[in-house]
C-alpha cells in the first residue's frame, strides 16, 4: 500500500498537538508549529508515498508554521514544497513580504528559505494538499523557480487549474495506485508543476521537450472537458485554440492509439453514460442527455452508445448500479 492515514484522535486531547508535530516533522521539512487549538488539536493526514515525491493531504483547524534559519541549519532536505489550499485561508510571509492565500490557491516553498505561515481551515474537511520532493527533480532551473517562491498562483484556471485538479485526483484516488504507477505519477506531477511555473513566468521555452508535451496535453485535455457540450467542438477548433496544426494534434493522440475525433466522441459518451446512471437525472430524457453533451442526432447517439457499451442507452439506464460499473469502458483521457 502506498497510502498511510493518521489521526490525532488516537491519543487523548492534551497529547494530540505534540503527536501531530512529531509526525509532520518526520514526513515534511521541520518547522516550529503553534495552534490556537493546541489543547485539543483534531487533525488528520493522508500520505501518498511516491518514493522521492511525497503527497500529503491534511485537515486541521488552525496552524501557525515557522521555518527559521536555525531549523534550516539543523535540517535541510533541500526540497521544494507545493501547497494547494482547499478549504482554508491564511497569510504567508517570505523575505519581508506577505501573501494572502485562500481556497484554490497554489504556493511554492523552498526548504532552504525561512518563512512564516498562519492558516485557518474548515474543520472536518481536507484543508490542503502538500507535495514535497528534492529540488534536483524539478525540470526547471533553481533560478527560474526562485522568482515564484511564496507567490500566490491561481489554481482555479488555466494550467494552475489543471495541476490543482491533478492533485485533488491524486488524493481522491490514492488507494487505487500500486508501486508500478509511481514513475508515471511522479513524472506527470513534476511536468505539470513545471509547466505551471513556466507559464506564470512566461518561460515555457526553458522546459524540456517531454515536459512541454505533457503541459500541452494537459491544456488540451482541460479545453476539451470544458467544451464537450458544444456541438461545434472539432479537432480543428482544438488545434486552433492551442495554436498548433491539426497534424500536430493528430500526432499527439496517435501516441495513445486514438484520433482527435474518436477522443472527443468517447469523452462525450462517457459523460452521457455517467448521466444515465445519475438518479437525480432520471426525469431527464435520453435525448436531452445526448444533446447536453453534443449529440444532435438521437439515432446516431444510440448506435454509438450500443457499439461502445454493448447495450442501448435506455437499457443501460435500467441496469442495477453494479452492472453499470462492470460495463464501463476505459476512459480516453491522457
């Protein structure tokens, strides 16, 4: 198992904060911690161990985090740490400047730089996701990354949004991964992060070719997901929106044994399939669901659905939930 879960509620209230401090000192860079809730610090952490890259998701009420020059001298893993704020807000102080952060924001930290953070979260839900890895793994030069340390990065739109969604999915699907997935998960995480930083600094040309390709694929994937309901979505509109040739787009998808048109069609069918199994949409007609996801011809939609899932959409809707799960096809996402 790559996942470890921890809760401070395994000990009595007076010992909870000390336990949390001991655990996070071992799993993250060492910091000086304080909380307004130290008398009964209710927190939980989920660790996803990807080898050199560690992903952890935390929930806690309030936390003040200080990394001092003394702590750096005592212990410096020479690592980058990226935090995605989920349901929290706070202030980060670095090099004399303060940055306000809220849900949806990303921020990059360096274990070799002192900082202070003060964070208030919503108790009972995940507060934030943290990614930590050695600086040498970053596909960008240190001098490039240093410009963005402690700066608020929008994790709701664009490449920041793509990376934030990736981190949220890592947390949600943590229990599904096996050791064989570690190289891929690490590579994609680092390439997406590098593309976010490069885009913020307008320095994408400094990325390695494979990282640029990963970033482009992620942008295209996000664009398609956002425009599936548009019946005019086509391979050409995707290529035009990303300033690449149709041939380039075809080559990208050919690496995954598919074509732009087939990929769009499959993603639309997947959205229809999910709607057909949604109890809240039982009153909506099958034709309305098909039209919602860009299928304007009911006969054509029914034929495509049956060819893909082996059953007409009306019969699929009437299947018990377990049978629907067994009929799912691999989703054509990168």
